[in-house]
C-alpha cells in the first residue's frame, strides 16, 4: 500500500517556475518507477516525466526536455518536478504515480499502480 500526496501547484505567469513535490508514504520500494502525468479539462491524461528510485534514470517526452526536470530524494521518499519556462498550455492537474513493477512502459497510464489526488497548475498569459 502506497499513498502519494502532491503539492506545490498554483498560479504562475507565463515564463515562471514551479516545483511540484510528491511525498510517498507506506511501503515504498527503491525499485519503483515514479512518474508525473498531467490532465487538462477535456483531454486525456498525458505523460510528463518518470524516474527510477533505484538509480538515476530519468525519462521525458521531448517537448519537456530543457524545461522540466524530475528528481528524487530517497531519504525523504519524495519525487520532485521542477518546471521552468512555463507556458499557458502547461495548465493542467498534475498527478504523481508509482509503478511497483518497474515496467518498461513508463509513459502509459496503465503501467502505474498508485496515484495521488493531483495538484492544479495554472499558467496565465
């Protein structure tokens, strides 16, 4: 059983930055893959970034590279998403997710077993 709680969302101006946090409680294994997804109203939930707790492997969609950075702090059981140069199209609810199996399809929703409640990110023009 793993519980995930996101925080750090809010309202920012275009070009600004936010750092999202995802705190995990319960049984957390170092082999878990942790991911960030986002969902805008009327759109499908989409992959943003992923990271393995064991190791320093990180994954992004190409459009996120250079703007978003995923990182981890295993001592705190926390995953972060640093978001820079934010654009209005980044507006969405951002969700943290955990994959207990460490599968290879880290960009798919069905890969993940646990989800947080989400945190709203709004970027104004």
